[in-house]
C-alpha cells in the first residue's frame, strides 16, 4: 500500500517462541473453536501444524473450567505452536495454566473481577516468564465503566485501569487489545491507546460475523490500523473455521504490506467469456499452494482479455484460451494442456517452482 | 468509520434507472458468471431479482459474440435490473446492444482498438441515452502504454486518452474505472484520476482472487478509496458466486459508512466455551435476513462472556446460555427456548421486527 506508515515503536513481549512488537513481524493468531480433552490431542496437534503451514503464529484456547485448564496445559507440552489460554471469571484457572509451558494468558478486565485476583495471576506469570494479554472487549466492560457514553473511551479507560495495576506490580510483558464489534469504535480506541502507551497491540474486530461480512469488517478495522503503523499481532474473528481466520489474517498483512511470504493468487471472477472453470480450479489448487512460505504469485485466468497479461506477470500462471490451457512461468509459455490435464500440470510446475 | 472524508463531488451519470455519482448513494454491481441464451432467461431473471434483494444495483454481462449481444439485449427488456454490456475487441457488438434498453456499455481502451470504432459506439450511445464505462485494466493496457514503468500512471494515461476523445465528441455520460490486481496500484491510479476529473468512478480490484483473499484485497482497495471520499459505484471481483460479490460489496459500503440499510450481523467466532452452534445458526439465518432493506442489527452469540452484552445492544439478539437460548429484542429478554426451537423462534421475531 502506498500510504502505509512505518510500524510505530513498541516494547517487545515474548510469548513462548513468538516475539510480539519491537519491530518483529506482525503475527497472525486464531482461536480454537471447540472444547478439547486428551482424546482429541492427536487431531488437535495435527490441525495446529496445518494452521502453522497456513501462516498462523499462535493459537488461543478457551479455558472455561479446570478440565480445560488441564487439557490446554498438557497440550502446550506437545506442540511447537505457542498456546494462549483465555480466562474469564475464575482466576484460579489462569494459575493452573501457568503450571504448564503456555505462551500467554489472556485476561479480560471486565470479567476477572477483584484486584487481588489479577495480582495473583500477574505474580505467577512474572515468575514463570509468561506473557499476558489484557483483552478489553466492548461487549464485556467492567461495570464501573457502563456509564461512559463513548464506547471507545470506555475501552481505553478499562485498558488503562489494568495497565496502571500492571505498572504498580512492575509487570512489563503485556500485550493489549481493545475490540468492539463496531469498526469505527475499534479504530478509535486503538488509535487513542497507542498514542499514550508503548505496549504491543493485538488487533481485532470482535464478533465480526459470518465469513463474508466478518472478513470485510476485519479488513476494514485491522487494515486501517495497520496502515497507520498500529498493530503487532492480529486475529480475524469469524463465525467460520479457524483456517479461514488464518488465511484472512495473512491476506490482511499482505494487503497492507506487512507480510510478503507465501502465495498470492490472482484469479479472474469468470464471466460469459470464460471457457476455463477458474472457480473450481482455484479451489483445487488451494489444497497445496498454501504450504509454502516462499514468496510466489500465481495467476489463474479464464480468457484472452486479461488472461495472458496477468499470467505473464506471475511467477506461475495459467490461462484458458479456447479449448486449451496455457501455462506460463515467469512470462514464458512452458506448456499447453487440455483442461483435464491442467491441474496435474499446474501442480508439477508449482512444485518445481517451490523446489528452486 | 471515524476517518471518512465526505464523498467528492462528481457529475451524475444515468445508467438506466440507476444514478451514479453526483451525491447519489454508492451503488453495488456484480457480473454474470456464465454465457446466457434465451433458454436461461427465466432462471437468470429470478437470480437478478435475488441479487437485487441482496443489495445489487446493476449487473454486467460479457458480450463475446453476436448471440450474446442478442441474448443480453433481449434480457434487458425483461428485467428491472439495470444491465451493462461488457465489450472487448469487436465494437459492432456494442452497436447491436445499443438497439436494446441496456443501461450501460463497458469498453476497454486496451481492447477496442481504433478511434473510429470508439466514435461509432459513442455516437450511438449518445443517441440512445446510454451511459458508457471506460474500464481500464492493468492486465490489458493499450500497446502504446506498455513501456510506461509505473502501472498506476499507465492506467491513468489510458483513461485520459479515452477521456480526451470523449470530450472531443462532447460525450459526458461516462463512468471510469482503473483496476489492477495490485491494491496499491489501484489506489494510486484512482487517487490521481479523481484529482483531475469529475467523472464518477467505478471501483474494483481486478482478479482479486478466491473468496477469502479476494474479499480482503477488495476491502483494502475499495474501502481505502471510499474512506478518501473516492468512488461512486463498486464491484467486488471474486472467483466465487455473484451473490458473494454483492454481499461483500454491501458490507464494504456498510463498513465505510456509505450504506446503512439492511441487516448487520454480529456473531461470535465460537470457542471452547460455546454451547450454541453459532456458525450453523448464522448460516441458517442468512437464508432469510438479507431480503429486508430495513436497517437492523442482529447478534448471534455463543456464551455468557460477551453474549448478553452484544445481544442486548442489537435490535434482535440470541445468545446461548447453558442448555437454553435467550432471545433479546432491543435490550429486553423476549423468549427462552431450547436450541432446537431457536431458529423458528428467531425467524418469528425477525419477521415481526421487519413488519413493524
């Protein structure tokens, strides 16, 4: 983007193997969508690996009860993916999680309650070298702030009350988030907080909705802040699978110039001119193209209007042209194949490109 | 959005019943994804009605040959939806379309060729009171501009060459578009063009890709321009169904404060705390909630953390709470139902809300 500001300068917070803020790359998070128990570990670990391949850097798990704390803690011993534990209401769940090698604890000022509980969590997190996220959410503000008329201001105040306590306790390894389901409130709250404090910011539009509206609102909110240089880690919150959240998050970083690695797909929308089924072809290729972190542009085009032009500019391109598909590699025609052969040929060329 | 500039002032262009620019609401377009013939008319007309309910204001059809020109022309007589004809290579197809009540002809300076062809199209469009869109695309620039190093500048030059010809012919009813598959290039080209000319702009990021990356890039590009006050009609270009393009387009207008009517869904992403299947529920409700143009906010929430807070703020809210779902209407609890009864109860309350 031509209009991006450079990232603002923040302190660095270490969440397990992940470094947040301080000029480190903006990371992508998601949240696990279901309760887990030990019986699920194999499947969960393999999903975490897949999420990592898609570009995910940390996964958060809800910890609603002690069984969840035990399960999430045990899981954190068995995966390289940094794990965050999400705690509301009962601070003893956070204390239990801190017996395991988790990367981060998320607490919410509106749901954790009395200061002595926060003190206990902060004390143990400091002892164990675990990061905290203070996650303020417009839907669950502390009761004391319910009278505040401007929701953005109420979120900033909730964050600053908690920050003041962390400062008194000399706890420095905190990331903050200020999320609303309203894009404008989210932007305003983060702009205000980031002006006054050097803590890394975790960005998200909360409860952003189903896939399509959720991606639009998340891009509008997170993207706008990233273009202002604000934001150190992001989570796209969708009523959709975690993998969709990760793919959307990575694309937001890419669209705002914050990440270049991985595959960029250019593909045409189809029209009455198209002889090549671009939509199904892009779905087919997405099964294998996201497992590389190389910086590659591919183009999947339907016809002779923009097809050859886009396909030529890409590292690997395919365009329908009448009854045949033409494959381009870095501007040169490498193969002409039938539509039936197109997927296999494309995958072969893609693998060669990744192997180079 | 708190940072939006007011829309810039442009001339008004009339495309059938749709007014573009001049302070009229930003409209949403899509493009038909397949070839059509008379045998498809009933199905196409019924889809156009559905696209209109979703918020679509104009639908473009590719016209690759004379049979398509006849079909698209005949269709334009049978639907209230404004129809645009997309012409490349053969200007006689545009001339034939102009015998029918179509709303707009799209021409591409890079593919239409010699000036005398453009003159013929422009002359007949003026006679028939039909609007033109000059659609410049970075993937199909005129050969004369292939040496230009900055693709944004090349797009502006292509648009201005055509504009100069339209001015000489005293043709005023033209909308312009400058689209690249690169978000930054798209933004830069539109910013430059809009500074110098008062023509309405049709915004889009071309070949934006499959659903998720395509929505991210379209929101980043179109959203950024709308926030600068630039843009009079938009098209989200996805390798996905036309309805998805329309839903995404409407959401982009909503997220940038350019449209408020219709239903805004707030819904939680699910986590290990959720007892209510929010993802399936939001999919179920999307079958009926998009057919109103009333301004309504609904919230579909999974648990007691943010659920009651968000559900209370919405016009109609539902939140899981243990084994029951609670329905809120404008902050008041109206019903408690089992999860099995939730969809029917929600639809009843939604219908009541729309009928008010």
